[in-house]
C-alpha cells in the first residue's frame, strides 16, 4: 500500500548542510565535530519548526558515524543505516510533554549507565524539556552533573525561560532563529521542484510570511496547497488555503477609516453581514490588518513579520505610509477593545459603532482620537468629514494633503499654487528639524550617479512631518524634476530612515523677526493645551 508521507517528514534534512537558515548552529557543530570536541549536554532552543529535532537527529548520527564527512554523518555506514532503519537503538527520543514524570527520567538514567549496544554514544534527545516535573528535572540535573562518558543529552525546548539556571549552566546552548522568508521560499521552491509541482515566487513568499519563520508550518501549508491545486500554485490559491482569501474588504475598510468615509464603511459592513460574515471574526481580521500596518509603519523591513506578500503587501505599504502612526494604533486599539466587548454586546452594533468612531475622530473624545486630530492639523490638513453621502461605486479621491506637491505640479505641467489643506513649504520649513543623516543619503546617491551626488555637494536636509525638505543649489532641484531621480532619492532616504518621505525644498525662515520672539502659532498652543490636559503627545 502506498502510504502518503507529509512533506515536512519527507524533506527532513539528513545533513547539517541541508538545514536552512541556522548557520550559527550547523557551522559551529560541524567545526566542533571535526575537531573532536563533543559535549555531553546540548540545549537547542527556538520556536517550533525551525530545525531543533532535525539537528538533534543529525548530531546523534554524526557522533556515531563510522565515516563522518566534514562533521556530517555519511549516511551509508552500518551505524548510519542502522540508526535510520531503527535496528540500532542507541539514539532515544523522549517527548517530555507526555513522559514528564520522575519515574521515566529515573529509568532513562538507569538505562544510560549501560554502555551503548552498537554505537559509540548513547544519545538521549529530550524534546519539550521544559515540561518535565520538578522532581524529574532534579533527577536529570544530577546526571547532567556527572554524565557517563558514553552518554550525550540533547535537550530541546521552545520555552527556554522555563528552564532552571542550573540546567542552563550545564548545557552548551544553541539558539535556533525564525527562518527568513526568503530562505523558506527558496526551500519551498526546491521541494516543489523535486515534487514536480510548479509554484509562483509570490505564492512561496506568502506561504513563508504566513508560516512566521517556521519551516514545518510552511511545508504543511504547501502540502495543503498541492492537495487543492490542479496546476500552478499561485498567490490566490495560497491565500485561499491559508484562510487569507478575500481580504480586499479589510483593505477597503482601512481606506475608509483613513479617509473618514463612514458611509461607505457602513455599506461594506452591511454587505458582509448579509453575506453571513461573523462580525467578531471581521473585528479580529481588522485588528490583524491594522497590526500589519503598524509593523510596516514602524519597522525598517517588515516583510518578515507581515502576513502578506507581493502586490497585496505593496498596497498595504502604501496605505501604511499614508496614515499617521497614531491613527493606526488608534484603529488597532479600537478593534481589540471592541472584540472584548463583543462577548456581551450585539456584535454588529459594536462593529458599526467602532467603525463610525474611527471614521469620525471629531466625534471621538478619547485621547487617541485627539492625538489623531492633532497630527492631522500638524500635517496642515483636516480630516475629511464624510457628511455627504458617497455615491455607489465612486472611487475615493485622496485629499490634496495626501498627494505629493511635485506630482500635482507634474500633472498640470506648471507650478500650481498650493490650495486648500495642503501644507505650505513655509509652514513646513518653520517646523522642520535638521536631518543629521543627510550625508549618508548623498553617499548612497553617489553609488547611483556621481553627477547627481556632486550637485548635492554641501546640501542639507530637514524633516518636517512627512516631508524631507532639502536645501540645495538650484541645479540640484533641476535634477530632482525628473521622477526617476526623485524615486532614487526617496529610495535612498527609505534605506537610511526606513520611511518614505515626501520631498520638498527647504525655505529658511526669513531673517526678520526672531522665531523665539514670535507669538506661538495656534497649533503649538493647541498641543500645549492638550499636554496640560494630560494627553500624551509623542514628538515625531
Ligand atoms: N532549518 C530547517 N531547514 C530545513 N528544513 C527544516 C528546518 N527546520 C525545520 N525544517 C522542516 O520542518 C520539519 C520539522 O522540523 P523540526 O526539526 O522537527 O522542528 P523543531 O524545531 O520544532 O524541532 C522538518 O522535518 C523539516 O522538514
Ligand atoms: Mg521538535
Ligand atoms: Zn555514517
């Protein structure tokens, strides 16, 4: 009978060289084995599915192999083969989660006093070692103090903080990391190749992001995808399999919140409700979506932790960059508290109230909402109030404040005077802070073009809200008129700061009145009043 073998079992690495993304473990172990340095107690820690058991098995084989190859087991000698087929019993795996009593450890220790039957070392792999009872721990500890010469313990755990310091101090410790999404995707592509299955790179990256650094989960998701697919494994199939399908409404709702469009938001919720969407689940998903936005907004490279890839990730990134961090945190907070209230209230009503509050911070008197309003004012724009009904199917147009001034200039072919709520360069410049790392940006630009870098010789930059204001000779600005140059500049800035800034010219405050002597502008006044009222305001 043909027995189906799960991919993650079928593709368990047999050599250190095949273990992905853990060089701090595999290279070190190989070097030590080659030098003949063997410990009697190892501790492997790290999150699930990162290779702890895999490496423990390889290590157990490598120390016993009759013909090791650069620290790796040969895989073909009688001992390697005997360990593989189970005819040699000197490698013992114990799951502490199910054998956690002192008796099982005692009998194990007793047994360890007998020399190994056929192999050089008797190796005990104790998985989930943090689950042992206190008594069992103490018994193990005694043995670890004076282990018999032919015994090796490999302890593995996902929760190292639960181990006693006395255990830790007796083991050589190896920390397994979450595996980088690129590394996971590469391995998935290799497995697909061997299985004669086609997979898109986007799809492999989405699996990797969903697996959160664990190879076992990644391979399990791939397994399910293969089971469902009839052709190429693509992004949509992965999204559907991993339960991420149809997240378009989350993006749309987030956009409504960003634009203050509560009427459209309520329409979406109504449609979802009529389609039998559970409102609690929706709330959870929205919290997850806002968490992604938060990570994108605050991390230099959030790809590894954000549960999305490809175009979806691009759109999410754009949205995150167009929102203030306080608005994102406000959303996350609001959905999380709504979720806990939903246990006792009507879920739909709770969902609607939450959405209305988030779309209309002017109705919301919580400190988070006030902070959002302040930030909107700081940007020079007011949050649009959605009092006018939104036409069905109408495409939301970003308010002028959210658009780049340069872009509008380009479109109209001339310098349009800034109108409405867009911030003026003068106001932005007045509130700007010197940007110290500017020379780093110019150094990056130099790699791209020497002449561009030369034009920015002696330039300086200032940060003001979402803007990076540049003080440079006219020739430099002439260069920046080209979109490709601006993109390069923005990329360089993002590389250094982790943020996408809008670009603008810096206008130094005119020499006349001393800034300190000037009456405070109303925004400063407003912020101070808020502070006095006990509202915490982050300086950006
Ligand atoms: N670093 C890795 N490189 C390649 N495959 C891995 C790696 N880590 C885990 N795997 C895959 O996941 C499966 C489970 O890994 P395992 O070593 O049992 O994880 P754990 O860290 O939970 O003990 C393996 O059989 C293998 O297919
Ligand atoms: Mg394991
Ligand atoms: Zn061998």
